[in-house]
C-alpha cells in the first residue's frame, strides 16, 4: 500500500535524523511524545539505542530523555490547567472526569508517577491532561513526572549500555518490523482517542443534534 510505504519511509527518515542528533534528539522526541502526538514506544527504543552505542555515559541519555518528557508534559499540563475541568469534560464524560479528579485527590503524587513509569503501550498523555484539568499543584506534578520518567529511562539507558551489543543486533535484524509496530501503535492510539471523542460528542447531543439536558 503506497500510503503505508510513504509513512514508513518518512518514519525511517525521522528516526535516522533523531538518532544522529543523540541527546538533543531525545529531548525533541520527548516534547512531541508527551504533548503533540504520542509516539508509543519511540522514546524507549531511541534511549536504549543511543545508550547502546557507548558514545556518552548512559546517565546522559536518561537525563536528556527525562528532560524532553518534562518539557512536553509541562505543555500538555499547562494547556489542560488553563482549560480547567471543562477541558477534561470535553474529552471525557462528566462521570469519568469526576472519577479522574477523585483519583488525583486520593492518590496525588502517584497518580502521575506510576503511569509515567509504566512501559508502552500504556497511554500516559491522558494522565497529563487530567493532572492539569484537576489543578494538581505544579511542583508536585513536575516532581512526580520527573521521578516516573527518570526511573524508567535510567533503567532503559542502563540496560542499553550494558547489554548493547545484543540489543543493537536485534534492532538491526528486525528494524523494519519493529518500526512498523511502533507506527501501528501510534496510529491505534490516535484512532481510539478519536473514537472516544466522537462517542462523547454524540452523548452530549440529543436525538436531533441538540445538547442533551445532562450536558447542559
């Protein structure tokens, strides 16, 4: 399929560009992955790949990946915080928005730190949106985000540095299939988010396209 081939070629080109940039490439990808368009698993693969080359000490790549995640996460958090609970309710139903807010009141710090630590394909951006919409304190937000992402990328960079030969051999051998899977996961996440948004828009409208009383 030409569309898939074109998308794959574009992804390969971007991958080569980011990989050649080293640490700054991790920062740029982290900003995109945590704010604009989540690219499932891409940060993990790039962090491991760069650390496996031994061009820099592995903590350097862990720090750069965490920095990118913090910058990107702060953008998403800031936009959601500015929109408040109304912004969250536009993406979720009122019931789910209330549940998310209650979770932040109950779990607080760990409501961001634990999802930030979990590996792909676990979705993380919704938690960034929820934290901002729930007006979660900035300092606690940045602390929890830095802890979760920092631990995750430290583990990955450490593994990449110490077991790099086997990892690089695997990535080179299954380069195209692995990249296709990452693209597929990113597309699937986008499609599911769109479906959820359209379902919520439908629930907000009455039978003749008018806002329902529950949404009023």
